[in-house]
């Protein structure tokens, strides 16, 4: 019986090791004419300089000391005299809007959700992920109310406007 347990454990360990994916990826480093650098897994546009980088993440606590990478010094192409000087600015391409006027910042929303505090500007999805599905709902004059009852019998109501945002 003891031998069967050892064989089953060895088989399970072998299967786990064989099915564990390697955590390596090839990343493209793209640099445009102004010096802006982008990392992607899908390749670079034709007008940008492309370099391949192998990103290998070693297994934690593997016992081996892993030295930090030392970047290779590459000469930057000289920029033409009429080219604009490189500026280091952050460009936000897309931003998630919640439809409630963005009254809460992301960190304020997370803090309120951790403390289970309902705040103006939260969406119905925020409240549901924080408190769960309501026990009962009611609607009147475009206002929706979610009713909650906790384990000790205390009740709580959350009011939403027509857009599904928490009312103040």
C-alpha cells in the first residue's frame, strides 16, 4: 500500500513538471525617429528600429544567484538638425471612464471598497463586487434602491440614479 502511494506521488509530480509552462517570452523593442521606445509582443511598425529581447523569468527560490542584466551600450542614431528634441512625456492613449463623472479616483474607490464604504460616483458594478447581490431591489421616479440585510439583521440601502451611479 505504501509503495502505491509513492508511485502515485511520483507520477503526479512528473506530470506537473511536464505541464508547467516555461516563463520566457520574446519582446520587441521598438524605437521611432524621435527616440520614443515601445515594448510589444507583436513586432514593430516598418518605420521603427526593432530589436528582439528574450525575457526569461527564473523560477523563484531556485537556489541559484541570478545577476542583474547589464544593458548593452548602443550608439543612438544622430538626429537631423530639423528633428524635434526628444522630450520625456507620458501620453495616455485611452482611459477607462465609469460613466458616473469619475468623482472618485482609482485609489479612493479601492480604499472605499476595501472598507466596504459606499461613496457617490460608484457604479452598480462597484457596489455589487463589494457587497454582493442585493436581497431586494425597488424603483421609484427613476431611482433604484438596493436593499441589503447582514447576518445580524441590520439593513442597508444603496440608491442609484438613472445612469446606475450611487447617489450622494
